[in-house]
C-alpha cells in the first residue's frame, strides 16, 4: 500500500525536501454564494482542527462535510439501525478506548474454541479475519513482477520503475541522514542536546557549513517544529526509506512465506488467523486511524469524533507494509460481504494488479449483495483518467463494472486554491468526489490519537457518511446511497491547484461529480428518496 499510506511527515520535512444525473440535488446554500465566500486566512483553533471534517463550509469557511449540522438539524430524535462497516486494511487495534465499544462481534462464533462454529470457513473469527497471519513487510507488486523475470506481463515497465524507485529511496535516505548530521554538528558546536532558535541566532562562527545549517534551521525548521520533533520525523523518514529498500524494493525478500498459502491460487483459502490487530499493534496504525474516522465515539471528549454512531467495525487485515495481494483483497471483500457488512472501506491501492479480475469479481459480488464499497483515490497527484490505479470499478476508460463503488479524492482544511490536497489523485471520469483528507485526527494504536493525512483518510470520511445514510434510511440500496452522496455534494467552480505540477484547474473538473461530500445535504436527499 505504498501509494495510499497516510502522509506521516509534516510540513517541516516537506520544506526540507523542497530545499533540495439522477435525483434532484438538494443544496442548502446556493453554490453561487459558496463560490463568493471569503478565503479562510486565519488558522483553525486546535479544537476545530481536530474535527474540521465535521464542520460546515458556509458557517466555518472550511470544506468540511457538515456532519455536525446533519446531527443537529436532520437526525435529532430519529431512530437508527446498526450498520456493519468492513475495514479492509492493515489491522485495527480493537482494544482502543474509543473503538472497543463499536467493534463487530460475530454472534454465531464461540470465542477461542478452535472450531468454525458458523461454518463460514474461518475458525474463531470473532471480530473479523487476518489474511496476513503473522506477516507484515511485503514487496511492491512491481518488485514481484521483476522477480518473476523477463516475459512476465509488465516486466519492462516494472523493471524501469523499480530501478528508479531504488535510486530515489537511496538518495532520500542519504539526504535525511545529512539532516540528522547537520543537527548533530550544531548540537556539538553549541554543546546543547536541545538547542533553540534563540541559541542559533546568538551563534557566531566562521565555519561556513555551520552557518548554512544555522540558516536552514532558522528558516525551514523552527518556524514549524521543535528540534525534538524535527529529529523524530527525520528518523521516521530514514526508517521509511530503509523499509522500502529492505522489503518493498528488494527482489530477494519473501514476506509471503510466513503466511503459508499460494497467493496466485484464489481457491487456496485456508490461511490467516483471527488476530485482527496483527502481530505488532503499531503496524495497525493505518487501519486503526481509518476505523476511528468512521466510528470513534462522538462527544466523549477523547480524541476526535467519528462520523457515524450506530455502527460496528468489522476488521479485515489484508494490507501489509508493501503492496497488498489481489487475492487477499478479493477474499477480504467477500468475507466482509458474507458476514453482514453493508459498507466496506478500502484505503489501499497500487499501479500493478496481476489478478485484478479477482477483485473485480469481488466488487460485482458485493453489488449483488447490496454492499457499498469505497476506495481511496491514491496519494501520487496522478490523473486517474490517464493511469490506472487498482482497485477501481473502471480501467482504461471502460464502463463501470457495477454501481456500488465510490473513489474518493482528498481535501485540505482551507477554502482556497490549495483546497485539493497536493498529493491527491484526481480524475474527471475515475474519481467520484472529494472529502476531507488532510490533518485528520483519529485513533491510533495503544490508546493514542494522531493527525494523519492521505486519501486514506478521505475515504473513511465518506464511508462514515454512507453508514449514516444506511443506518437512518435502511431501505435505500447501495446504488442509491452512491447516487445520493454524489448528487448531494456541494458543487464548486473555483480554480484550484491540481496534480504533481500543481497546474490551475477548475474544481468541477477534478472529479466526476465536481463536488465535495456534504452529509447534511445527503441526509436530506436520503429522506426525500426514501419516501
């Protein structure tokens, strides 16, 4: 899942690197008036930032989803049904204080008796299933293709890309190491483990290298972070590139041997275990954060607030530190469908997919069982009308295979030309709609909370809205819920920066709907449609 990992590193390191049709739409506020709103120039207060995705564009001048408004004005006093949301991801820390009360429990299974009581093919699957077993680190799909050798489909393209990725990771690792070295030289010169901007301003030296480091920290680091925060992030960056070189890009690494199945045989299904957290809780950070965005408890003054209330989280561990296997994703989707999920979130993706048909078949199966599947668009600033990202419901411009899949781009917490996250993939045909995905505060393992960002965070925001609709208006089909989310979004026509080159484009062209998700409008439309 290299491409859909949340963006862990802050603006500090970004700066450092820089230095080197259907139902009638119900819109509560005229789009004309929205486009005329003043730009948001003051930073959000911390309490608002922690839940900005729940705020309202008109009231708060940030492109949130109007979730608070929906609860206050549409859902108040209404009854709801429990909806199961499948989280196909890296694992979920089901022990977290803000999640343990909303974790799905398989009532047909007797816990830890070593039997498959419900005869679903999975022994003791109390809270979901772990298709990765005790494995975590994995190659990327292009690495697996190169490992198979010449003659393998996409070999030449994969080989060229892999060589480029190895070179880039090596250079960036060396660059991050040079940043640590710069901080160490300043520490040694100042004889201080934790120097400050004031210490640097008072520093006098004829050593040009030290003066260069001084200016770098004063201009690039201290306006954004403390020395300790900077070093923590740089070390995290080094670890990231080391992992890439040791596992993701290493043709000699075999992470799948731990699992014990044949990943190229879709009929080989007797593998994995019931530990949905995984062998190391920290490796479940991504999935735990995604689950929290959907369903962490609202209003309990702990961490952030989830979008949906009356939901249960079904944990399906299928996404390693590397690219997911098509087989695990296909079986994971089918597992969630067969065990009652009505909404499935998939915050993962890649650009090679040898067995994409297995996943497409699973999506069609989900459609046949009235299940809505929501995928993150990806974090590479690519135009998905030009390049395929897997999985999706359409490739190479073909018609969508079903009407139950949504692809979500990411928004930043500012109503301005920078409203679309600079990393977000986009596409007038192959991204459906945009939702908050930058600086999203939610649950992380071991009773913690963090800000993470990525289309991985935008997707569960929409999954939460979908779960709300299905909870309060259970007669609506998955296809209707998809239609509602797209039709009821807030349409915007302002110019924004888009893509890797940050070219100017009209927001209406960035996705199929040209809209941002709005829970308030969606629930109004759901009520109208359900009648």
